[in-house]
DNA sequence: TATATTTGTGTAATTAGTTACGTAATTGTA
DNA sequence: TACAATTACGTAACTAATTACACAAATATA
C-alpha cells in the first residue's frame, strides 16, 4: 500500500489490521478446501480442546487469551455444529465442562493434513522474506509487555518537551519579559500594586543587587516563564520565592515545576535553609505546584501585598 | 503467549489480531495524552485529508484501502466533531466533497508533535528487535499479492496429495482391482456388456499379450485407479485408451489426470502417433479430463460397446 | 435521444471481538 | 456459622470493520 509509505510507522496499527483481515479471509476458504466444518475463529478453542481433556470456559479463555464471553459464544456455535459437548461439573455447579464431541474428535484426525499444509505454506512464505514476521510479532509482544506503546510514546513526549525548555539566569535582555509575564497574570486575577511596579520596573536594584536572583525559562529559546529569589532580611527565612509567572500559551508543559525546582536548587546552592512565599488561595494550580515543590502553609505574616492571603515555607534539610 | 508456541504458525492470524488490538488500544490513549479530539480509526481518513484538498468519499476509501461505507461512517463521526466539512460537488451531484474544517486544520498543527513521538517510539522499538515488523508486513503484503495464502496452501495440498499417488505397471496382484474398479462405474452408469467381461476377466490374454499395457494408480499404496492402453489393429490409430476407472473415494485428488497422463506417456514411449478412445457424453468429468489430456472429438465410428456415443483421438506430435 | 451501464454514496445487516453487568455457586473469614 | 468476597459464566450492549443492496446522477451506446 502506497498509503503507508506516506504515513510512516505511526500507521502500523492500521497496516496490521489489514494484513490480519487478509489472512483470516483466506483461512475461511482453507477450511472449505479441506471440507472441514469449522470457522477460523473457532480454531483457538478447537485447538486447546483437541488435547482431549474437558475444560471450563474460563480455562479456555485464559489459555487462548480471549475474554470469556467470546469463548462462551464460540462454544455455543460449535455446540450447534455438534463439535463440542457441555456438561455441568458435579462438584462445582458453576463450571461448564466443555470437551470435543465424537464429531469434533473426528475432525482432529481430518485436520492434520491441513495443519501440515498451512504450516508448510507459511514456512515457505517466511523463507522468502528477509524479516521473519512470526519472530517479529514475538519480539513486539515481549517488548510491549515490558513497556507498553503508550508509555514509550509518553516518555518520548516528555523527553522532547523537556529539551525545548531551558532554565537560564536573568540578563537585561529578559527585563521586558520579566515585567510582561508577571503583569499578565497579576492583572488577570488581581490588580497591580505599588510593590509590583517597584520590583518589576527595577529588578536590578530591588532584587539582583540586594543578593537576589531571577531565573528565566526559555521554551524554544523564547522566554516563557520567570521566577525570582529575593534575599530576605528576616530571622526566620533566608529567601523569598516571588514573581513566578508562566505564559498561559505554554501551560501543561511542566515549565512551572522546572522553574520552581531550579529556584529551590539555586537557593540550596546559596546555602539557604529556608524559603518563604506568599500567594492567594484562588490560584489553585500554583498552590499545588508549591506543595509539589515541598512548601507547607505557615501562620499568617504581614505582607506588603494586598492579594496575599496564604504564606508557605520550605525547610531545606 | 505460550499458546502460540504450541499451535505453530498456522495461528498467525489470531496472533496478528491480538497484537493489532493491543496497539490500537494504546493509540486511543495516545491521542488523549496529546489532548487531540480524535479516534485511532479516524486517523487514515484524517491523514489523507490533511494534505489540504477536498476529496470524495470513494477517493479517500481507495487511498486508505477501506470500503466506502466505512469511510462514509467515519466522515459522519468526524463531522459531528466539527473536524470536516461536506459539500456537494456542483458539477457532479453524486459527489460528496470532504475537506478538513478550520478545527480539523488546527489539529494538523497540533498533531505534528504526536507524529514525531509515535514514530520515534516505534523506531526505537524496531531498533530493539532482530526482525523488523514493519518490513516483514511489507514483504508479506507483497508476497500475498503475488499469490494468496489460500493458493499457497492449495498448492501445498496438491503437492502432498500427489506424493501419495504412484503410477505403477499392472501385475497379477491388481487383477481384482482392475475388474472391481471398472465394474463399479460401468454398472453405476450403464450395464456390464459382453466385451467388458472379456477384457476385465482376462486382461492378460485380451490386453497385455496383444501388445497392450495396463497402469495402476496407487493412493497410499492401495490401488485407486486403473487404465488400459490397448493395441489397435486399425490403419488410423495405434492404441486405444480404455477401461479407465478411478475409485469415487479418492475423487478430487487429480488421480484421473495423473493416470491419463501416464498412459499417454507410455504410448509415446512405445512410438505411438495416435490414440483413440470411446466414451459417453453423460460422463462429463471424464470428457473434460480427455480434453485436458489433449483429445479431440472425431466422427462416429462403430464400436463393440452399446454405451459408446462419443469418440475422441489424440494426435501425438 | 432513449436506454443501458457505470459511478458515488448512503443504509442495513453481519462479523468477531470487546466491556459492563447480573446471578448463582463456592470459598474465605470474623 | 453467617456473611463477605471471589469465581464461573451467561446476556446485553457496543465497536470497527465488512458485504449486500438501493438509488440517484452521470456517462456510454444503440
């Protein structure tokens, strides 16, 4: 199919489905050729019963990897064709013991030639290929059992996304971004206050020159988040984490966490034992993030900000 | 699955189905991960439309290898989710021109990352295997297009069956079989005549000692078919092919053809240029077989047999 | 130009599986 | 020993495809 050359391997599911359908279709014709009264879908059930012993529906289902209703249906169909007999277990009234009938057993004889020929045909097919389909399926089954396709894709996603995010130190280039990103969320939820203007308009004199730091999260090399670490003149706390802002256009990419983490690491590297922050309880995702970073709520302290209604601290061990 | 180790490769259909199901299941979760409003089954349709142009239902179906009702249904579902827009073709009222809507187009942007990650994940999976599943599927598609699985199995069957058939020269051991097999079909369709009894009761004096031959087809080493080559005392023909009989219990195994062929070869090896035969038009499979062997109808000749109403000849080049 | 054939599409029924759920029998446990 | 949990399995509803069929529109043909 030309289609699959275009799509690439992400269409492997569709492609597999088509091949499967093609093979199943021929399987039905093959039973007819050998004049055997059986449908391809019965085969797995027939096969496990052909060992001879009677088995329960659930046993068969487990063995062939189907759901039990599927086996239940197949057994009913096979019973209609007199291939199996059902019998309630005497010691366990729930169990429906299924075994091949005389007619079913007679088919096990008749079908031997078909088994031989089909196996031979497939072996020859495989011998003509450079990549062994049977073994390839086996390998996929093994690998997917260890780690599902979903998990593989998710990890791929995380890796790619995290490559796009870089946390860098503040430079004058980011002055505008520092102001804009903060003004954006502050004025969305509250209103800008005097203390905001002071810090955002003069980060050098109000934050950096006083022993503080600012980190910038770049997403695809563009500033998408900022956060400040402000030196506190307080017996209880070394630094305050403040002015954290992440652009709403890049939400859900874990940038807040990466930024917060980097700020905490920075504080640690500066020998800090405690970090303080102020926030507002209506900013639920932010509060969650602070929790995730290890912050805990503390008793109220006075704040220069009107919007502050919750205070948190992180004790560094 | 342990099951498949037991069954051998004839269960490749079932095994493929299971792998397909596993992958499709994860595909649905993957779309969710990327927050894309799409089902795995929509993907092929979405993909061909993402090229931009509007296409008819049938075009899409052809391109992705689905039936048109399948595409029709998918389109309706996608329309319900505002992913496509339908529009009747102005110049051809039958055509339903389908293209991606604005929302659909916006997904083509969003989905790029997902494509990348899924392809990457599958590439890595393939890199971890010794047998490339993708290429293996491709090879199977190619080989099955050239000759279907059904035809491969049928040929395998024929080959195995023909190994069971041996054509041997007549010996006294086969006297009873020569008589019985012939009497069986003659008395089923007609009634035994004087000439029949003579030849069948005394093959040595009536056939072999007069320069004729008898061949016996053994199926599993038991006589299952016979045929005589009788020397003719006629200016037009060297030999007559007669008394061909195949047991109805082994019908459909090509034994008649193998036997007839062997008789013709025997005649050739004896230097014959012409072979003659008599039959009856109600024996259609027999007449077909004679045609297949190269015999053609000739004008009526007198015959010692009442049942003879058609005569045929083979000219050996 | 009338009619037959082909083409495009929708609807209905079928298929081979699934999950969800109900119920009865058995087993485990306080 | 009473009751909760588990097990076995059947029924119902759903899913993602198919084939069969109907019908209208367009095209080919006598």
